[in-house]
C-alpha cells in the first residue's frame, strides 16, 4: 500500500488572459475554501498560459493560497538566442511547481517528438520543476488495440537517462487523444488498463518502490459528473483537466470528487 496524494491539475491551454487568470484563481480558491478543501489530501494545480504566470504568482504569494501552479511547456534550451522560448530557470523563478511536457496538442501541432519530450523532461528536473509528462494513443492506435504498447513506448522514450531519484518525482498523465476535448471519456476500465501498465513499466525500468510512488493521472473530458468513477481505479491518482478547469466552480467540484 502506498500513499500517493492525488493531484487535480487544470490545463487552461490558450485561454484566459492575466486579468481573467486572477479572477479565475480567486474564484477557485474561494470555492475550495467554502468546501473546506484539504489541500494535503488532494493537491490542486493550475497550468495557465506563460503570460499569466506572474499574476498568478503574485496572487498565490500575496493571499497565501495553498493551490500550486505551473506552465504548459518549457524550452529544451537553457538561455540565449531562442526567440519565443521560455526557459526552465524563468519558470522556476516564477514559483512554478509543475510543467506539462509532451501534451498531445504539442506533439500534434508543434511536431514534438519523443526525443524532444525527453530533453524537456530532463531540463525540467534540472530546474527543480516537476514534469507532468503527457502520453496517450490516438484513435487509430486505439482501434488497432495497441494503446498499451504505444503509450508505454512513449513513457520509456520520455524517461531515457532520467534517474530513479528524479522519476520518483515525475507525474505521468495518460490522455487518450481521442478523449481530449471531445466529450468522449475513456471508461474507468480503459483508464485503469493503461495507467496500471504505466506503473508496471516504471517497476521494470526502475523498481517497484519508485513505481508505487509515482502519480499517474487520467486526462480526457473529465468533469465533476465522471471524475469519481475514474478516481475509483487503483492506478489513477488524479486528473489532468482541460475544458472543465476553465470554470472554477466546476474545477473545485472535480477536486473534491469523493
Ligand atoms: C487536456 O487538454 O489535457 C484535456 C484533458 O482536455 P479536456 O479535459 O478538455 O478533454
């Protein structure tokens, strides 16, 4: 038996400017306060666009909020002539706890390869950031029944040259691409099949103690109405929530799924 603290992480994608970010985080923290949310029992994080992070940092620090935050991407480079990129050092200085890496939208629209995802994971660790490593199969792979082998290959590639000590800190989000933003939710059994297999491969690549400590999230059209069933699965330790995280009352409900 292990004691993995569930994590509910809201991926805002390219939504909410810095002013909307402030009111959204305020409403989220009020909703959680009303519900007497215990952040040590279920961690709550938001992943706003880069341009919102400074405002979120100021609010979280100023109001001593217990929720945490992170970025949606990171540069593989340290600094210098990389126009448009944002470095790990910059994210760390903004108080980020997490950084999403290899989200399917970045793999699809920005040609992110497993090798690049691996570089970004290593850069995140080098700056003390916790990667939320996103993996998962598309519809064709699912139809062919190859979701487990496909997803495990992504996990293995992303963790190349990552030490057991570092992996103990990683969060892995299993997000079947066909379920992202589509309203199509994987069944709890589908989520468990792949999340369990991810834990299994971590046991093989590292050891069982490490595998038992890693949080594996499910992502794909999670809402307050379906989160409880998904969270009831033994290898699902939280959710990466896109659309529903833009509504603070709804996201607060998701965070208290019990
Ligand atoms: C996501 O973008 O990580 C996601 C799971 O989106 P949605 O909840 O909108 O399907």
